[in-house]
């Protein structure tokens, strides 16, 4: 499997300008599929400000709309992030980074061709490469927008000119929010290398100046362009399925209290499944005879909302079907703001003693007894 190789920002911009001028596309995406914000679309037909505002607040910043991309290999290279922006995404959870960035993991680390799987600890780029790539992605989006890629008429004026038009001197607020993603345990996230990485993505002036020099030769108009240096103000935490709740809380306290980041911690599906099983089992136990218990046989859930650190989660379970010893529950869960999970869970009532005997016989058979 080929490794990811970052492309210099100057080369990316030259390609984007040339490809758009000659083919009406950027990085292979035709302009017919570009997303144009309502304000720009409305300006073509009705003078004055747009009446449609799709913006949302994310990590203390304004995003042009609530659509975006979750962390993965597709939010790791600058050109892929720029493609997401061209297609309409305005919120990007950047690929998760971790201190242990020199391990060898299977490729691809995420695959869902038939049965989906994910390799934990996955990371394609080194910490310094990831940081530079995310800064590059932010600058690439700002540069493309300033060059008029999404402007009136959906394009660069003077498209026939091989050199393209000079960029505008001031940036346009694209309402793009980058959210850093870090993992996977307290020791790694609190390490000096990760703490330094987080400070750098919040204050990336040195990297911006370095990348600016790569751009200036081909696009002199961008030499003094006021690229933003605060690349991300928010952090999403990814942890292992077995991470103790107390450790997750300490990670949140470090990111919020010590570093001052807006922080989101995901309630992972495995943790939700555990809580659902416990809730349904406890409800069923109230109606079983002595010596009986139940085992889970099937779980179907839609995890539809992320829950912030410290929020209380409420699960409501209801018996939907009883067929002999088989019981099906319907589940709804919410935090104080919104629904976060819905689905079904099936359990089967068993005799504890008989089940213990069967398991003991199976264990003996496994031992060759």
C-alpha cells in the first residue's frame, strides 16, 4: 500500500489554477459540482444581502453551514480537505494525531468494501507532517477563495489567461472551521510532543510564513495575504473502547482547563452498547424468576449525536416484543440538548445454573478434556 506523500502548496495552487483555466475543474472536481454559498448565489439574481443564513457556531467560530467531514484519511492531505470545501463542507474534523506516530499499521487503516474495520493507533503522517498539512489546507482554501474560485460566475475572470488573474488583496470570510482530533490516552495526549503540537495548531504563524514563501513565486499577489494563523480552536478526543471514564474526564480537564481548547469527547458506540445492555438487563431482571437471567443476542443502533464532557445521558428502554424467552427492546437516548441514539436490542432469558453447566462443558472441551 502506497504511503501518503504531501504535495508542496505552490504546486497545488499552480495545478488548481491551470486545471481550472483549461478544464473548469479543480483537483478533478468539475465546477458544476462546486458549492456556492447562498450569499453568492443570491447576488446573481437579487441585489443586496442574502436572506438565507446557514451558518452555525462551532468551537467559538462561525462555520458557513453545518455540513462537514469526520476525521479519517480523507481529512489528512491538503488537497482532499480543499476538495471537501469546494463540495460544500465547512466543518472539518482533521485526521486524529497521536504521539506514537512511527508505528507500522495495516493499510488501508479504514476499509468498508465488505465488512468495515478500523485499525486503532492508525496514523499515516508524522506529527510535524500532519501539522504542516493542516496549515497548508487552511491556506489553500483561503487562497482558492481569494482567487475567485467560488465568486460570481463560478470562476476566475480571464480564464483563458494561462497565468490566471491576480488574487484579491483581502480575504473573504469562508466560514470554515477546522477541529483538531487527538488520541488515544491521557499519557499520550498530555505528552510534551502533543502539547506542543496543540499549541502550534492554535498559533501557526511560523509555518504560515514558511508556506507563504512557497506561494509567492507563482502568485505574488498572495505574498502579503493575511492568512489566518489560528488553524484550530477546538479539539475532539478519540479514545480506545476500553478507556476508563475517569481517564477520559482527566483528558477533558487537561484540554479544557490546562490548554483552554473547546473540547468534544465522543461517546463511542461500544460504550453506548454497554449502557444499553445494562439498562435492558436490569429492567428484565425485575420480572424474572429466581435463578433466571438474560443474555444479549442482537444490538441495532443509530448513533446520531455527540455528547459533550459532563453531560448526562438518559436512556429509555421499552419492551416492544416478547416471543417465549426472546425479548426485544426499543431504545431511545438523549442528552440535555438532543437525541443521541435510537435502536433495538434483543435478549434471551436463560437458566443461570444450566447456562453455567454448558459453559463449563465448553471450557473443558476447549482444553481438550
